[in-house]
């Protein structure tokens, strides 16, 4: 674990080598990070550093293309994708200033890729596949951290159809404003963040914004609202944001998700079995995700009307 204001660091090597003592220590480190920060930096995670670097480089090359070329990379109308796949840009009225490309598991048939740069599609899909493997590992670690029966989360979250990865480019800061992505919590299970050397990701901890500084080869991990609700607030879906810098910032976020037809509510292990009342009412994940997407496409006039998991609090 890191000292001071930095994010906790968790070495995942023991899970790849089978070191039982190391596994126990790393599991406890994840448990503590999820209680205190909701974020940690994963090292020795099994995703090749050169793959991460190449994906970021090719993403930067794609976003540098003329707008008319990027605009061609859009999904045809009528798609059943949970979110629009392909290229998009935050609407002009949004406080967030970024553009993005969304991809799903290619087996689902939703993805749209540009012809250039060469190798972009292969790099992104290799990265997505490795991050899916990492998601399955982190899910098993969280299962142990939460004291759930072996394999519970694996059975509960066994459909990868809602997982998606987003490549993003944040525009340079302006003198009058620097919001890249306004403060929010993630609505999914677990998120993995790859970022270039520009920086700007910040995590709210005890009223202070803690920079998640770029470190080559590392992956920033955070848990989302689903885990917070299941754990009845024992684990933390932390508020975070992206502050724009004087230059473009590039990143990837992989969202290890839950299928939309799943119901989410506090588990008995965190309520009835320990004599505590549930803090949240039951929610259908698909509806919750749709409300959160609408926050971005049609921002409410009042900030208090933006949908958070707290709207489901009892």
C-alpha cells in the first residue's frame, strides 16, 4: 500500500504465480483499498505494458484524424448495443469536453472501427481481451474480500454482454475552464483505466482530490456502484474526475459490467446476517444505466437532479 496521498498500490503477481502467502496479503490490500479509497493502482497485473502503450499510441493517431473521417466510425441506426458503439463526442452543452470510441466484445457484432491507423482494431481487441481476463481475476478477489461463498460473483455476473471499453481524448484546457469529465462515480462493477503521461485523473478522498498520477505499465482500478450496493456501503464507489491539461490527454477505460437484466440490492451477508438494515432499495441494472447515460446526453438543469446511486438509498 502507498503512503501519503497517493493511491494504494497492489501487486497482483502472487495471483499469477500461485504464491499463497502473497495472495493473502494482496487480497487484504485490495480489501483495504476498496474500503478507504475505492481505487488502487495495480502492478504486475498480467497485461503486457507494450500492449497498453501501443493501444494508447494508436488511439492518439485515430483521434488526430480529421473530424469528417472520425464521424464515419458510427454504428448504424437500430443497433441493440447497450450503449452506442463507435465514435462520439460529448454534446456541446455538456460541461465534459472529450471525444471517444466505444467497443464491445467483437462476438456481439456491435463494433465499428476506422480503416486507419493500421493495427488499431487488433490492438484494441487484444487489450479488451486481456482486460476481460483481469476483470475475472479482480472479481474473484472481490468475492474473497466480501466474504461471499466461493464463486458467488462469478455466477451472479456471468454474462459479458454489457462490458465495454472506451478510448478517449480530452481536449486541452481553456483559460476559462478545464473540465474534462466532471466529478462522478462509476455505475458498473469494476473499471480499469489506462492513461498516457499527461495526467488529470483525480480521486476524492476525505474532501481532498488525490491525483492518480500516470505510471508506465500500471492500471488504475476502481469499484463502481454495483459493488457498493451489494456490499451495503462497506466497499466504496469513489467520486472521481478528469481535469484537463494544456495538451490533449488520451486514455482507455474498460468497464467490467453487469448484464442489464440483473437486479442489484444489498446482499444478506451485509444486512440480515449481521443485523444491519439495507441502505438501498432494489434496482434493475438496465434502468439504472439508462438513467446515468441520460445524465450525460441531457444534463438536468439542477445538479441535485443528476441520478446517483444515492437516489436509491432507503
